[in-house]
C-alpha cells in the first residue's frame, strides 16, 4: 500500500470559483482517512484530483513517493468506488469484477483466483453468475467493492458509496467497509457528507468547508476539541447548541450572561477567556451535556438554568427536548422525561466543564 501526500492543492474553475483552496494533507500508509463536509465543500473534487479525474490548477499529489500530477488515472494504481456503483448491466457479477483485470491482460487463472478471493471476502460467491438487475442495492455495492479489491491497488478511493442505500443497510455496510480495511490493511480515502459515517469509520477525519480544510484530527479530538464553531456544529448528532451572550466579571469569577440566565465559567477556562471579558461571545454545549436537574446530583446553582419545553422527541430510554430560554433555542438529551410536558418550565444543569466558548467575530474556539 502507499502514503498519499497533497501539497498546496488548488482547483479553480473558469468562472473564478475556487473549489479547493490550498489543501495540505498527509495520508499515512494503511490509514483510513475520511473527507467530510457539506455539499460544495470540495471533498469530492479533492478525491477526483487524487484519482486523476480532475486536473489540478496548482499543487502536487504524491502517491507512494511518486509525483502523479501528469500520470493518467489508469497508471496511478488506485481503485475507485462510486456512489452509483457503475456496474455494466449486460455483464455477470464475475465479469464486472474481472473486467479491469481483463483489459490489463492478466492471465485467466489469476483473474479467476482474484475474483473468487474477493467474492469470499465480501460473501457474494453465490452471486457471481447474476447480472446487476438481479441484485439488491447492498449486493451491487459489494460487487463494486469487489471490482476494486481484485485490482489490489495501492490506494482505495470511495466517493459517497453508501448514499443510495437505506438507513439500516448503510449501518451494515459501514461495518463491512471498516472490517474490509482491517483485513486488507489498505490505504483508504473516503468521501461523505454524513458526519456519523465519518466518526464511526475514519482513523482521521478532514473537515472541509468552502474548499478549505477546517480541522484534521481523529474522531474523539474533533468531538471534544473542535477548533471553530463550524467543526463544533458539524460533528455530533444532534448538533452542538450555540447561545450568544457576554462575558462578565464578578467577585466570584467570570460569568457567561445570555440575558435570561448566567452560567459561571470554570476556573480552568479563565486564562483563555479573560481577554474577552466585556465582549460578546458564543457558548457551545452539546445536548448530551445538558441534564434535567432531577437527574443531576449536587447540581450547582451557578450551572443551572430555567427553560421552556417546546417539543419532546421520545427515543425509548431517552428523549430529546427542544427548549427555549426566551432568547436561545436549544436541545437537551435527557433520560427521565415521563413527567415533562410541552410548555412546561423546567430546570436544567449544564455540564459547563464540557462546554466551549467561541469568539463571536472569528468563530474560533477559545477554550481548547
């Protein structure tokens, strides 16, 4: 397998739209790297430039210590799995998987061995004589994976391969691809708009927005220490809550004042936020870090607020409460919700140690 290095990658279209803006990434040998971000952020364009399907405006792409800018896609030793499977409808599963090897003139016995080996890995041995129209969506995706596996490439590229599958099958295929990575010990680069896919599959994740890399880190670091408001809001389900307010100093410490409530800033955050006293900031806190006061032992009044319940979404053992302070809407994830009703005022406890404070102007996180 191989290391992939992107150096100062730019992609600009003729109408001066910058699709990819100075991207620098080092993908290590055998790493599973995920590019994630909203539609139009440049993740698929980046992947297509690695594959050689898009021409770079400037920058360098290295695969296995070889500069590949001027090397055509067929000679880059990569295999790509697309969102739409791209199977030949008139060919059997066996012929679809073998096609790339046939045009490269591999011996027949080696082709047969590679196809059978890949079909065993993917559990599609009994499908080899069928045609794509006789397969389910999940089976077609396995065939597309098998076609890539038989190549034994240096790098696997995945372009939103699970988007056409239903929710249950997406979960199953996420696990299948992760197991495949472990088994093959291959370098894999995976594009998705689904942050849940990114979090559950990637060794590292590249979060992109407007052609720029916002943060590159492992899933836990992205979740716990986002560098800015965009990353904080994009990673996590439901999204992080954001509330605008002011930092004020009192005799007992520094407080975040939202107008309808005040929360004391933990002592551990004071060195980072002290320069912002008297200024407008944004408080970010995840729904799972907000608790019903009845569930919170020894809750401090300095971390307790009152809010009105607007919607209750029961999920079985837990529920999402959609609330408002009168100024800020937010979501809390609670476990004891049977006694809670819509339009009821309830007291909630913020686990402020896990909250983040952002500069309102730059949206940079101040408390990492």
